[in-house]
C-alpha cells in the first residue's frame, strides 16, 4: 500500500493464506478487510460510514492496524468466496479526512 491506494490483485483465491502487507507511503496506514453483504459495493461502505443507519453493509474479516511508513507486517486470513473491500480509516494530517475518503479503498473478489 501507499498513500491513498492499495497495490493488490483484483481477485484472490478462497481459503486460508498469509499475506505480506508493506506500507510504501510516507504516512501511517492500516488495512481493514471487509466482506461486503450481497449486492453491496465499496460506495455503500463509504455512505454507511458517513451516515450510519441500520446494519453495516459489510462484515470485518481482519487486517493490519497502524502500519508505520516503510513498515511490514503479515496477516493470515481465511477468505470465503464473495466481494470484499480493503480500506484505510486513518485520518490524513493535512485534510483531516480518513484515507478511504481520499481514495484508499479497493474492491476485490475472492473466488474458489
């Protein structure tokens, strides 16, 4: 990951795997993995975060919190088939906006 983007495949294989997470940006970041509810999108996640109402359109699956610049961590996830979002909620020091509002979210699929 780097400032305001995730460098990762659009499709991952279902099952348990360990992923290397590297922060190549000058700001701290996190990587939260959210499984989307059926029919929901990354934009639904942002809309719910801006005005939470009803159940969230996702379920948190795992991730890495507070990864410093140049930091490396490993995370193990057991992903099931479906639609997911990688997202960072850390606020940008200049604007105060969460990184996901500056484009740091990526939709991806998990397939068997």
